[in-house]
């Protein structure tokens, strides 16, 4: 019996994962952590991402969650094992969930620099479907622009063309949104990508994987988006985060400022 799911990202990207989880699993209770003091993760060194992941996993254990959803691909790529080692509870990630959604033989992945250079998507997809060719494209400009609320800007459009062109030139048949912030750009990306190329949101696979813990839902698609069972925490700027949540989720939640420093339960 899963009482409460812990879900984390560097910032607002995890909303896209929470959205898919709530769409599929309705009234599930979640604890959302946005590590806003350290966003973006995608340009950090692996060693720092691993330290952050360890700190967050400990924090979730102190908060008594019964499973952790790693709603950040960068952490999935470089520190999934760290979270697993710290927390002896179910840990569910995006990358292996995405790999199971792929049926095409030429795959493009848009991701942060850290995720792209880790080759985590390439390795997972090729392990799941040998013979698949995977092209990974780093998109360093996206997360700062999304966090700054510039989702419909000319800059986003310019960078989207720049990042997608090598994948389209390579003849990919599907593009994976390999950073949880990127589904927020889906409408703009869809305008650039030819109609026959599929866009994949790994969060759909993650929400399906949750069936193993929560059971297969009888009905799906909760609309409008319901966050009444979610507590939101951040490591800086709760007011700013609440405003972004109001814009993206349509409801202005209470947001708690938390410290991730180890608590007495471990020391
Ligand atoms: N949304 C996260 C990811 O999926 C982190 C992005 C960032 O902070 O750079 O990779």
C-alpha cells in the first residue's frame, strides 16, 4: 500500500510528470520537491548531481514517502543508483520508462547537456531494443528560458530550430523529450517537427509503471488537473514558484520553503 509518493526535479519540470501521474492515478498523494536553489541541474558536473541526489533521497526518507519518482532526467542519467542506494523503497525513473515506449528504429533525444553526454538514453534504448540508432541532442538554453517563463519567446523558437535540425537531418522517426521541462514546449516543438515524427513524453511511461504500485486505473484523464493531494516544497523562492505553479497548473498552491540538510533521523 503506497501512502505518499515523493517526486522531485530541479524546478518546474516535474509538473509535467506530476500531471501525467495525476491524470492516470487520480487522487494519489504526492510530495513535490523543486530544488529551485540549484536549478538548472543540466549544466552541472556529475559529482555535484550525485551529491544533490543523495541529499534529496535522505530528505524524502525523513518525510516518510513510500516511493520516489525521479522526475528529473538529469538525475536519472547520472545518479539513479545513488537514490536507489540511499532509499530502500521503490524508485521509479523516466529513462527506462521512455525506452519501453519506443518502437521506431531511428530515435532522437532532446536533453540537458549532462543527460546527453551521459549517453543514458542511448544505452537504455539500445539495451531495450538492440539495433535502434539513437541521436542525443543537448539543449542548454531551454531550461533557463522555461524557468524564466519565456516559453513562447522568439529565443525558444530559434533554439528549437537549432536543436531539432541535426535530429531531423539524421532522419529520426521519433523525438523523445528527455528533460521533464521540455513537454512544456510541446506545442512549439510540434510546429517545427514534421507531422509523421512522433514526440514522446517519458512521463507517460513513468505513470504506466506506477500501475505496479498503485494498480491499473479503471478510468484515466482527470480533468482539470487536480493537485489537491500534493504538497509542494522548494529550496528557494516559494512565492515565485507558487506563481509559476498558478500559471502552469491553474491553481496557486501553498509552497513550503525547506532545507535539505540532513535531519536528526539519520544522525
Ligand atoms: N528537468 C530536469 C531534467 O529532466 C532538470 C533540468 C535542469 O535543471 O537542467 O533533466
